């Protein structure tokens, strides 16, 4: 840092050789202050957040991959982050996460928010899709306490399709070797019940705020993405 300041001062000195020392010093201070203010403003830019919600098997992960490729977002799957933490050797909350996921329950919000915040801090990008969160009122309250002032929330992208389509997709995914312990009929019943009881009211809450972009997730993934693309273009991305 000292070398950088010295080079900057010498450059200014060469450019202002006919000026007084006081003039040069003042110019130098102004230049450094402007640079510092610019860096401060850049650091204050809040990351743009889009929540991605929908029932199990609605195609959230598939569509998020397409959004990442087309619009240069970072995809943060709450479920994937929890599964990674569950599998991480030495995790203090791995067993707790496993118990919640296997029983179709929602993991405590403090765990999920901490994992999401850590993932955002590691990234050098400023646009994030948060997939599968917030799933209930506790999630939303926890997010508002811990994260709402740190981000620029855009909207909820809601993938809506029938329960039967969701079940069929998840069972097919399980048979294809998804490796997910909850892609089975017993867990699916619990997940869908949890979604209906806990997640749909959150979507309704955001609808009342005018913050939901709803997509029919029943057609093929390419057809669905054509609608998704329209939403993001119209939203300025």
C-alpha cells in the first residue's frame, strides 16, 4: 500500500512540477480521497437477490442452471448447501440436518442463513438466486433479522405445477440415481405436506407485496425457460 501511495505521489509531482508543494499535497490528498470514496461506494453495493420457490420437483434447480448461464447469476441452493454441510466431515450440525431432511422438516433458520451468507461472501459476483428459501415464516423472520438490510431483494420466482407432476418427477429422479435420501414416496408425502402448510403462505405473503413472478412449470424445461427469460429481461437483467 505504501509503495502504491509513493508511486501515486511521484506521478502527481511530475505532473505538477510548476506548482507549490502545498498545491501538490492538496491534489494528492484529493486524489486519494476520491479513490477511497469510490472503493467505499463499491463495497456498499448490496447484492441483488431473487428467491426461487416451488414444490419439490417443480424444476427449480434446472431453471436456475439456465438463468446462471443466460444472466450470469450465482445459484445458491439452500438444500444443496445443507446437504454439503451434512456430508462435511466434522460438521457440528450435520446430524441435525440429516434428521430434518430425512423427515421432510425444515432445518432451523439460523443454520440455513449462516450457510447462505457465507456462500455469498465467498463469491465475487453480485447477483444471486436463492433456491428453496424461505420455506416458512420462521425462515422469513430469520432472514429479515439477519440478512434483509444486507441485500437488495428483487422478487420471488415461483414455479407452480400440480402435485402429481412434482411427485412423478421426484420419483423418476430417485430411480435415476439422484443420490438424495428424500427422493422416495414416504419422504415426498412429508415434503409436499410441509410445502403446502408452510411454504405456500410465504408465497402468498410476497404476492400481497407484489413481489411474485409466477411461472407455469408444467411444460418442458425449454418452454418454461422461455417464460423465465421474459421475466428477467423485463426486470432489467
